[in-house]
């Protein structure tokens, strides 16, 4: 047997090419696009119906999320219990999700039960009735969960941060209030459903081992819909009222940790600097070996975890650093965060570190296209922005080629400490 | 069906290989047969603290994460009461780098006082973040000692008390490593786009030189049968009352295990489950309710938990919960309901097979239980569950003398 040299890393291979399986688009007779991505060995399917029905277009608080959550609480011909029993009986999983920009449903099903489960998905999207009794139960439950969430410093910091950078009147910044649970009505949900779910914004993404003739199954359940045209409430881009950067302290009694959020409003995937800032974000706080983790967790032991993220939304984006730290070290942690930002702005990232980040990110790109579920997420992430696969080609090009000097310039352009909003929730 | 090959090295390391050509990745999972149950009662939380130290550099490799990230890899680990499990995924071309890293930290760690002190602080912050600074976060700190009086399952993985972490010293750390971390106390699973001979070659190259070590035989005191009902009541700064009822159940390898799992599924798996339909939707007593198992290797716990709707009396909610238990003990489950549970299990098992890392973890755990191939017999074991068995086992399990109840009350005023 060859003797091994344990001090030396075995030969490192970097994939020259990263392949991804692409979609095949079919269009139903009423115009609904269905994107088919054939991947995986198991006879399973992931079916996502995506709509412009997020909080961006809701006429009042809680309407988008409640409408989405209650899609399976009853239709013209099925009770909530019948719907739940059918999905469970066929061993399928239905995920309802509504976020700031979009809303929709994701069905995970064994291929052999596609017909049985898809017919119910079509029913809940088309014929939900939002019955009063179920609505009352739902709202009561949600209100309790909200009151519980509000006890967490993490929640206070996150919502405080978004409110601060976008403003309480903006759909991305609006914070939920206790009284919102009393003003929202089942009728509002019904109206929102009519307007935003029976809409030509609908797109369908299907991934898994695609059976032959699947197009006809979709044509049967979705092809004869009569689609309204969605009217968006705020058609123009984000109101240009830059929130002033500010330091906000949200006090909470009886806590042993405080939550920190430091960040700012930024741009989204359409911006030419998007991929570069993602690389910069990775260096600072985007992976386990990041500078924030190494300094604040691995050297100082102030926290169990710290990270940063650069999030894209349809009409804006934001950058944020988040952590929960012992109350006694909170000030020191905040100081160290600014110190790391300063170093990024003043010094060139050493080549050794940058090449590690490049390789780590290329590994992440491979994971983004590994298997039917990851492929679906990655495809949706371009589809909802009207982007194509060149977005990922550009990402790979940037990861491979961006220079340390470019990154320092980006840090100077976008991460000025004076432009940051700082939130601390807990004790300070 | 998950096909695999098993090789046992001369030093006792079990190596399992599963080839899946649909992925560009390879997953390595190393399970060490040591968990919080193996800790000294005065030094709890140690297995988990040690898991943190495993990332702080080994004898020949000062930095674990750096080279892995350079190879496009990602990793993590978890500790529970039974095992400590480390896992990573890499682009398949770089599989050997995973072998290099994992074998070196099995060979020995780069122990230092300074690294130990930092990780003690990190774990203390983890303790604060997860157990002290969340509403209902301390529930398991209360439930375990209420249910277990003798067996080491009486403390949670994070430790009985934050001071135990603080007292850990470098000597404890070294002793723990050499008495628990060894090829003959571990299972390595490699799953992904890699052939069996290649894995065998890598395993022999990197792991065979590591000597086997003396592992103390595990002799844990069994928990004596609970004879009478236990109750505890606490008041906390939380917005709503909650109730927790735990029952002693069989161990993971007991033939009744799957029946108990089905009982918990009937009660609370999915929106059509009994507790959700009856107690959340119809009677509006709870905002959330759940039934689940710890799934531990030694006799574990069957748990019922529920957060109570404001204005509902805890005792009334409890009574309705008990009525559901009475029903499952006395009325046979109907065929359609049982078929539903079995379909759900079948589907869950198929979905778990879409991910190589999941497969690697599951193979390792089943090998620890006795035979990795039992993973392929799981579905048959669920199919063998009958309404008669459910009724019989529920009737023995869900009785007051086997139950510990925690009344978790919201502080008023």
C-alpha cells in the first residue's frame, strides 16, 4: 500500500464545466406555461404553481399570507377535512407558501398518484371558498403564533430591520401588528383570491422523473381555466424614499442574549454588481469559514452563529448581518462587525482566502443543480425575475474571475458603515 | 431499495458504500457510537462539546474547514443522546480529500486549552440561544429528569446544567477522545457517484493505518418501570399555557417500535390526523398539538405536546387529549385510516432516497442498530402493523401510571 503523507492535501480537482439540466416549456391552450425538468431516479414529482400573489400586491396586512394558508380549508365541493385526508391518503405533501413577491403551492407526490392529487390542487387554486368558521380558527391560531414569535429577540430584530430600511408603509417593510388580526376578514381573502389566483400570472414548474404524456394531464386540469388579468396594486418600482440609516435599540426584559441586525437596502438580481456582491458577502459572512464566523465565534466565542446575507426581492434587495450574542458581549460584537467591514473596504482579500471562497461557491453551484428539488428551486429563482440560464453562467464567470481589487471596490461602493442601519433587540 | 456493499477493515472500522450515479456529489458520513447517554452524570453535555472540538484541527491538519471549502465541500455534525454523527458532501472528484480529513481527526486531535475555552463559550451561547432565550425553550430540561430517574436519558444533549460545560478540562477531553473515538467504534458510509473498489482503496489507504482502541463496554442502568403517574407544574414568561405528556415506550430495535410510530402518526401526522382535526380544528382547544417519539435506541419516550388556546382551561384541554388516547386504545382503527398512514410512510421513504446524504446517514444508523440492510425492510415492518396490534400496544403504553405530565403555565400579571 502507498504510504500516505497526511500533512499534504490530496490532489484537488475543479470541475471545468458545470452542467445543468434545462427546462422544456409547453404552453397550455389558455396560455399557462408549464416548465418540465426531467431529473432523478425515483418515480416522484414536484409540482409548483407560482403566482404574483405575495404581500407586494395585498390590499391590507395579512391578506396574502392568509389567503395562501387557507387555500386548502374548503372549496365549493370539498371540505377542509376531505382535502387534507386525500393528500395524506396518497402520501403526498402540499406546501403552501406566500412571501413578499409571490405565492403558490408546491405538491410533492409519487408519480403513480399524480392524477388523484393534481385534481385537488387545481380545485383549491380555482375554487377555494374561505369558510367563516375555518377562517376564525385560523386567525386565532395565527394570532397566538404571532404573540409567541414576538417574544423572540430574533423576530424583533428582523422585523425592526425591514421596517426601518423600507418603512412601515412599504409592503417589504410593513410590520404585522396585533390589531391586524382583528381587521382582516374572510371576504377580503375571497376577493384577493379571485383577483390574484385566477390570474394569468400563473406559472407551473414540474420536476422529477417526467412521465410520457404529462402535458395532457396538465391540459386537462389547468388548460380550460378562464384567466383574469391581474392588476397589481403598486405597479411602479419601489418608492424612492431612502430610509435614513439609523441605530435602533428595541429593549426586551429578561433576556440572556440580544439579537443584532446590521445592513441596508440594496439592489436585486438585475443589477450588474449582483454576483460580485454575493462573492463579497460570502467572504464576510456567507459560509462557515467566513470572517465574521472566524472572528466572532471561533476566536471570541461571543455567539453560536453569525452570518450575512444578500437577499434579492422583485423590486429591491437588501444586505444584512445577523447574530444572537450574549448580552454582556453585545457591544463588543457590534464593534467587531464594523471592524470586519472596515477591513474589507481597506485591504485586499488574500489570494489564498479568495481561492477558497471561489471553490466553495463553485461547489455550492453544483449543489444548486443536484437532484430534482434543487433544480426546481434554482429554476424558479430565475423564472420569477424573468431571467434565463445566462444568469447562472454569469454567476460562475464572476466567481471564477472577480479580482480582489474589484471586491475591495465593491465594499467601498456598497458597504459604507455610515449607510448601515443597526438594530439591537434585547439588552444593550 | 438501497443497494450497498459492506467492508470491515482490520482495525474494526465498518465501511459501507452505496453508488448513485445520478449526482455529481459524494457524501461521507461517519457515525461514532457515542452520545450523551455515555456521559458521567456530573459531566453532562460533554459528547456535544466534544463534537465542536472535532472541527478545531487534527494532528496533521491544523484547519478542518479550510481545505474542505477549498475542495467545494460542505459539512456539519450533530450529537444526540445515542450517537455523534459527522457528515460532508463534496464534488465527487474530490472524495479523497474527505477521507484525508476524516481519517486525520480519527487519528488524533490538536488539543489546546485555548480552543477548548473558546468552544466552551460557544456552547454556552448555544445553550442560551436554544434553551434559555426562547419561549418554551427549557421544556426538555424539565421533561427528561421527570421521566427518567436512573437511565442517562435523564439529561439532554446540551447538558444538565450550563456549569457542566464550564467545568470541562483538557484532561477530560483527551480521555474522552481515546476512549470513544476509534475505528472500532465508528461506521463510515460513502454514498454518491463513486464506485465500490475506489472507496475500498481510499478507505484502506487512509483509515487502515489507524490502530483500534480500547472502548469501555457500555453498561447503562436500565430505567425501572414507572409505577405511578408523575406531574410537574411550572410558571414561565410565555404568552400561553402548554401541556406535555410523555410515556415510556420500547427501544428502537423492539418489534413493537413500528406500531408505536404508527400510533403517533394516526394521532398527529398531517392535517387529516385525529388530534389536528378534533382538537385544533373542530374543538379549538389547541393552537398546535403534536404526538411523536424520541426514537432513541434504548427505551425512549412517546410525547404528546400542545399549546393551549387562550381562555381554554388546561384541565379541559387535557381531558380531551385523554379522550383521544382512550379512543385509540379501545376502538379499532379503520382500514382506510391505517392505509393512509402506511402510504405516508412509503412515500416518506421514497422521498428520502432522493438525497445521497440522507441515504448515507440512514445506512449508518441502521448499521449501528445491527444491520444496514434493515433500511430496506422498514416498509415491510410498517405493513405488518394491524388494528389489533395498535389497540393492544396503545392499551399498554398510554396509561396514567406510565405517564409524566408537565403543566407549563403562562405567568399572569
